[in-house]
């Protein structure tokens, strides 16, 4: 259910420094894994942790706006995402292109043009999947843009999820069922998990790169945020009685 901005019992979402710290740990786990430290062989799990945290944080942001304003301003949400991620992505892609042109033979550097384009458009995961690149193979360092696959999945989620969130909330308000959003996210999570399990047995590379097979991790964070918010909202309403 939505709340007015003046409501005294509206649960608030504020910045959580501890979660920033956890995201930092997740990032460094991945860095140490790729650096080849023996003690960090499982460091790739940092990507999974980062996905869950991303879903949790962005869903809390949407819930906070909906609770205070009664709606979600999609244009504003997308603008924030662009300002937050695109400048850094463009800078990194340009630097990677320059470095590749300087250190690699011209014929090899030109083969990375499509990788750079896919990274800039946030579809890198599908580009590498179509090329059947094995992330854990010896050629992992051949493309300087390979690691954009995870950012691509996050950005695809950020593009579609707010729309799903808004539609589910409208349905919830029409049906007067406050748990519609949770059911919608839970259903998507189960569908993605089925895709992951099916892909893992037939095409492990697809299980790793495909958005539908990996988004369950982000959705798990979203579902956690929804459940937490719902419980906190219920306690706030009880406290106001």
C-alpha cells in the first residue's frame, strides 16, 4: 500500500554504510580471485553477493519513493542510473580501447570493437554468450571488456524492474492486495531459478551469462527488501494505533 509524504508512520529507508562496506568486500573478493590468490579461489561468489545487494538496495529506493510520493517517477529513476554509471563506464571503455590499440596488434584490437559496443549498450553478457566464451577458460583475458557482463545484467534489471514494480503496485491498489508485488517478484525469481537449473545442465555458459538465468540473484535481494519493508510497515501501523 502507498503512504502520503506527511504520514507519521511511513517506514523510512536511509543510507546504510554497512551495506556499502559489504559491497566493497564483494568487489575485492572478485579482484583477488582474478589476481590468482590461492586463498581466493571462491572469490567469484562476490558477484553473487553484489547482485543480491543491488536488488535489495534498488528495491528499497523504489519503495521509499512510492511510500513518500505515492508513485514512482520513472524518468527520474532512469536519469539517476545514467548519471551514476554511464560516465564511469564510458571512461573505462575509452581507456580500454586506447590501451588495447597501443599494446595489441591492429588485427586483434579490431576484434574487440563489437565487445566495446556491447559493453557501452549494456548487452555484453549476450555478446559473450553468443560467442560462447568460457569465463573460466584460459582465454579469459582475451577481451578487455569481458567483465562488463555483470554490469550489463544489472543495467537490464534496472531498466525493466521499475516498470514491473509500478504495474504490480497499480494491480495491488486496484485489487486491494498489498502482497501482489511480493508475489510478482517471487514468481519471477522462481522462473529465473528454473532457467538457471535448466541451463546449468545443458549449457553452463548460458547459465553463467544469460540474464534470465542470473537475475534470480538480484530478485532475491528485491524480495528480501519487500518482505523487510512489509514487516516494518506493519509494525509502524501497529505502533500508530
